[in-house]
């Protein structure tokens, strides 16, 4: 019964996703209503879309699971996921928009005038995207397993196939309104059940009792609950990764392009902060209630607590319905984040890696659309294969590694590239390579099976605290050593990045 | 690729040919930038490889543009004299062979004792000379130097042609801006005049639209604009055309808001719309659809009319730049798009007689060339 309702809810979300994707939503006006051109995407819509695409399986399921198992320290995940946008706002949002770049490789090219740096960036986008897609597939597997008992490969396969079909068929590419709708769907799916549970729950003392006594350690900060060593280091490292990794996520930057100017980019980011802050109120509630109603889930890793909690509190139809709502929201999370990521990765694969080869092999006789379709397939097949061969890390941990990789590569590139005029092309390349190798080595060790306990596990499990400074130092030292490789157009780039659009200067950009 | 295949192609003579061609191909991209000191400097290394001499210099009437070969005191000595060695050839255009008497610097260790000075000629004018220094000039070296100088002349001439072509493109862009106006300005003003008595308020609004339109279309500087601005101007244009045609002209705009910030060349949509209005209304009444869609890395823009359509051959002629066609705007837009974004980004025209016309083009959301210069 329960699974039938949940399955039909998931089916509904899937059908809606495909339907909206295929038929699309476009502003359409006839003569009576001109001035379409002034209707740029407003910061509010754009922010909803960014949030909708950003809130992934890790946010929807993973954070609650981590808090349930590992205790109060994991609340930093929800803080960090949000604060990343503060860093984005303060350091890069407006200059990045003014650069005119659509993808991170574009920014690298426009700032450093180097095909080599561009190519390294393209590789890193694929790497970060793959690492971020992995937990989405994992989450989909878990959701389907929880609802029906089918093996995890089934759910992952469903998401992979739907996303590839949808992206390759040209649907759901980046329609702002669709992704904005996803945010509100996810928020409703997560918030509505928790309010019902809180309202219907007649023992106000029960929850707090369960946090005292034997479980008191769980509610304490830096408590090593869940067997994590060196909690202080791990917490700071995690915060660094989340704060500085957000700016390097491929699917986030692509949306900033939709803002008409740098000012709108800043406003969008502020709204994103508010929307994310609202959303992240709820996962910890699931964790606290889960501690009372579903303590057995601690042993299994906890990632399913959001899906199972409604059923535990309300055995019967009410629980089934709420559970179905949560499952549908979770699937919306997998689909929207995976689609956004796949579009971003496929775009880069298509543009930087595939198209020139295809032209070579086919002698120019190819269609651009097909090139993108092949790229979309590659963008999803690689993480799917990785998913089937790797062990199951917890959702939020894998996402943490993707953030660490972004923080160790694109963060130095963006922050120093925007704010330091003596950064050289060689320095940029060296920083990307060193940070990329260090962080992806840590990620690979984790995915292949992390070392048990002690400092090695802490350093490899949360690498950002050493890989990010390493990358920054590399960029600075190498740039100092190679002052002759500072791009010739640096001064012009800086003017373009930092002058507000309203100021009338020659910025070598198309005048507005 | 080259290295792998080399062993399959046998004889030493073949290998020498390949090596020579390869070296020449390394030098040519630099020479295509024209004879600037930077470009000449980069090319001279490969030119010396071709000749195998102790040193070479490229000089024009202002002095030494580039030097490659022996350095130190030898270089500074001979660099100083190079201008005098080059002068006669620069004047006469004839190859000169100079012996130790003219060239040697007196230092017995110096590998430079003789020189061959060959002219680099473009459009029958000696623009520079190639000086090959060695310690012993042979007839073969003279011949080789002359041949290399001739090859360099060809490359420099290509560079000149390239510049010419860019200038022609710029002139064409200027011409297009001026060209949108005549018919349209006359017709628009006539239409506005017809409202002055019957509906002065409307006439005033139309005049303001017209003022905004001309400010945009006649502005100076700036080769690029955003799709939002271009579409806004297209809307002004359509308001003015509707004042003239009334209900006979139906317009529908379907614009994905995501592509509004895309940077596009100035005035590429407007001529297509003007074309569509003209062709679409030939039969009396018609409708026009303007679409802008998001295609991931690109924006796709199309202008469609349901008018009389055209013979594909006529369109082909217009796109290939033959004059006399009434679709001059199409050829111009096509040429500018290809110039900015490369040959894969031209106009795609779907049309047949009695079947309407649809013109589509794509714009990459980011293109490095677009940022290079205003």
C-alpha cells in the first residue's frame, strides 16, 4: 500500500518533469503586448531556480541522515551549504557576471587568454560534476530501495535514463521557471510533513528526553559521535570546503549568466541566501525526531530517515501519504540537480572536448545537436559506472568531496583571478593542477575505501583545510616566479570585471 | 602525426622536403600578422632554420626589425651595420651579395664574414629586406635566400590582404547602418504625418519611438549589443511599421528570457525583421514570428514570415554577396556573423515560392572574439 502511493507520487514527479521539459514554458506575446525584451529574468525567479537546482539529494536526505548519526557537528553542513553563497556574493558574483563568461572555462579563457588553462578547467568541471552526480544517483537508489525494496541500481538507473533522455531531447535544459518551481516543490515536500508531525505529536517531553542520558553526547558539539576523530579539524575543513566550493560548482555559474547585469547577480545571491536558509531549517528537525522515532536507522547510516520518518510516526494511510510527498520531493531533488549538472557538464564536454574531435573525425559533417547529445550521454554514463563500482559513502560526505575539489581549484582561480592583478597564467595553471590533484586524490581514496580512524582518515575525509591553502600558495608563489606570464590584457579585464555597468568607461565590452 | 608517418616515406630527399615544408609552416602564422617587430622576431628563428646560416636579419627602412643567430658582441656590431647593408637593396629591389670587405667586423673569431641581402616585395614595393649572414657565400645560398625572401613576400602580402578584408568588413558594417534607413525613414515619417491631425497623441508617441529607434540605429562605436537591446529596437521598429500597416501586420514574439543577456553583433536581427515585413506583406497581409530560444551554449534566433517566399536560388545569390538582389541585408548579416563567430554560424534560410520564409541563426553565449575589442 505504502509503496504503491509513494511509487505513484514518484511517477507523477517524473511524468511532470518530462512533460514540462518536452513542451517547455516560454514567454509568448503578440503585438498587443510588446516589450518582451525588458522582461529579463528577475532576481527572485532566478534565485528560486538556483536554489531549486542547488538543493540536491545531499541536502534533502543527506543532511538529516548525518545529523541523525553523527550529532550536532553535522549542523555545519546546512550552515556551510548556505554560507557558500555569502562568499559568492561578497567575492565573485558581480565581477563574474560582468566578465560575460557562461561557463568556468569561459572565465578562465577571458581572464588568462590561455587555451591550456581553459582545457584544465574543462577537465575539472567534468570531475567536480561527476563527483556531485554520484550522490544524486546514490540518493535515487536509496529512495527507490526504501519505498519498494528494489536494489539501489534500479533507482539510480531510473534517474540516469530520465535525465539523459530529457537533456538530450532538449527538454528541461535550463528553463528558469521549471527549476524555480522545483525549489517550492522541494520546500513543500520537506516542510509540510514535518509540520504535520509536530502538530500531531502529543508528547512534548519525549523528544528532548531522548537527547539526554545515554544520547547526550549526540547533542554536544565536537563530540566524536558516530566515531569521527579530530572533530575540530574536520569541522573547520568542512566549513572551508562548503564556503569556498559553492562558487566553483558548474551548474551554479551557468545560472548567473541569466542575470542582466552585475547588480542583478548580487541581488539574486541575496535571495538565494534567504531561500536556502529557509530550506535548511527542516532537515535537522527530521534528525531530532528521527532520534526518537527511528533510532534503529543510526546503524544503517541514516540517509533514509527523511523518507521513513512519516511512516514511523503515523503508521497507516496518513503516514503513507506524507511519505509519498517526501519521496516525490526527494525525486524532484535528484532530477533537478542531476539535470542541471548534466546540462552544465555536457555543455563543457561538447564545447571543449568533443566538438573539435567530431569535426576532425567526420570531416565537418556533424550536427551540433548530436554532439551535445553524445556529450550528455557521456556526462551521465561515467558517474553511473562509478556509482555501480564504488562502495556507498554517505550522501553528504561525497558532496563534501565535490565541494572540496571545487574549493581547491576554482576558488583560487576565481578569487585571485578577480582580485589579484599580478596573477600569471602559469600560476593559474599550476594552482589548478596542484589543487586538483591533491583534492581528487583524497576523493579517490575516499571513494575506493577510506583509511580507518586517526589523522589519515580526518585528512583524507575532509581534505579542504590543506588542499585549498596549498592551491592558493601554489598560485601565489608561481605567479611571483613568472611575472612575465601575466596576461597582457589584465588591466582591461580588471576594468571590465569591476566597473559597474552604469559607469560609462571604455571597458572593451559591447556598450549597453 | 607528422613524426609517426615520417618513417613510411622513404628517400632522404623526401624527408628534406618535408622538413623544409614543416619549418616554413611554423614561420607562416607569424608572418601572417604582418611585418611587425614582434611577428618578425618570432618568424626569424624558423627562417634561419630554413637557410641554415650563422645569422639572419630582417630590416626595413627604419632599421632592424628582427635578428636571429649569433649573439653577444658580434650581434651588436653587425646589427649596427645592418641598416647600411640593407639600404641599396631597399632602394633598388635587387639582391646584393656582399663580401668580407663590406661585412666583416675585424674580429677573426666572428662567424659572420659575408652577407646576402634579398628584397621582400609586396605590391611591387620593397617593404623590407632579408639579410643572410654566413662566413662564405655560395651560389646556392644566394638562390636560397632569394627564394625564402620571395616566400616571405607572399606571406606578407597575405597579411595585407587580410587587413584589407577586415577593413572592407568594417566599411560594410558602416554601410549597413546607414542603409537601414532610407525607405523606412521615409515611410515611417509619412505614416506619422497621417496621424498628426487625426490622433496627435499617437503621432507624438510614434515620433518618440522613431527618435529612440534612430538613436540606437545611428549610434557610433560598439560592434556588439545585448539581445535584449536589439529586440527592444526591433519592437520600436515594429510599432512604427504597424502604424503604417495597421491590422495587416501581425507580429508574435516568443522569447526565452534566459537568452536576453546574450551578446550579439549590433543590428543583426533588425534587417531580418525588415526583410520579413517586406516579403510577408507582399500578398497584402501577413504575420511575422520572432523567436529566441535557449540552446544550452548557444542562443537560437529565428525570424519567420508567412508571405510569398522566395526562390532559393535568389537567396543563395544574396548570401554569396551578389549585388542587385533585394535581400541585401541577408548577405550582410550572414557575412558579419561568419566573420565574428566562424563559418559554422551563418544564416540558415528555409524558403520556397508560396511557402513563406524562415531565417535562423545561432549565437554562442560566450565567444572570446566578442570581448577582444569594442
